[in-house]
């Protein structure tokens, strides 16, 4: 189709002529409301950003000669981070002569991993990195798997109010809009309460 004909069609339909694939042979164009298209794509991008889960890595630093009480405190912090759905990077810092005994740090990391097994798992096993030994723990439950605070009700049986009003969809036109939609009035809807 010639460009002049396509522009004439766009003017008659009160739409925009948008070039979809300029590199194709011949170039592909589409008749659409470009302002509405840009708005819908911006809304979709905003929704996608809301649903995105940011992975946060918290860091806990320990020494090989840590006292029992200090170890329990650090362990409780690690458990709190894992419950929140964050990854935890455990770093054991060796100083001076402690560097000649890396097995002490390995034992400490192994003990910590065993103590928090119900809240997290070892994502990266202990590895010596210069004067530090590093291990990463991942949460058993992700941030997106958190239980909802809306109540203990069954989420599968929950029905949106809009779904109650629609009794049937007869036909869908080319634009994706419902042409024959039987909608009951609000007065006909009975409350189950």
C-alpha cells in the first residue's frame, strides 16, 4: 500500500500511522492511537517495576575467635535477615596468625549453616578470599512468597466484585473489546454476608 493511501486511511479513522518495523522490506506500519499506546505501555512498565523483587544481600562479619554469646547474637541477626527473604553474606576476617588456621573459620561457617538450616540454605560454600573466608546463605522462602496480611481466608475462593457482575461474554471484536456483554445491575447481586 502506498504511503498516501495509508495516511488517508489514518485520517479517515482518526488514528495515527505508526511505523512498527522500519528495517523490514517493505516497512511495516500500523494504524493505532499512538497516545493511548504510549500510555498503556507506560502503565505496563510501572506495573512490572512494582512486581519486580529486588535481591538484597546483607553482610555479617565474624572473627574466628568469637565468644558464644556474640555468636548467638550474630546468628539471630542472620536468622532475622533470612526470615525477611534477604540473602546473607557471612565473612570471617582473619588477622595475623589466625590466617594460618583457616579450618577454624571453616568450622565456624559450617556450624552457622547447620544452625540456620530451617531458615536458609548454603548458596555459596565457604571459600578463602585473601584474609577473609566467605559464605553466602539464601532464604528458604523468597520475599514474594510472604504470607499476605489480608487474613487467613482461602485466597483461591476469593472472587473479585467485578467477576460477580459479569454473567457471560458472547463475542469479542477485533480490537479486543466485548461486543455482547450481559451485565447484571447492582440491585440483582445478592450479598453472601
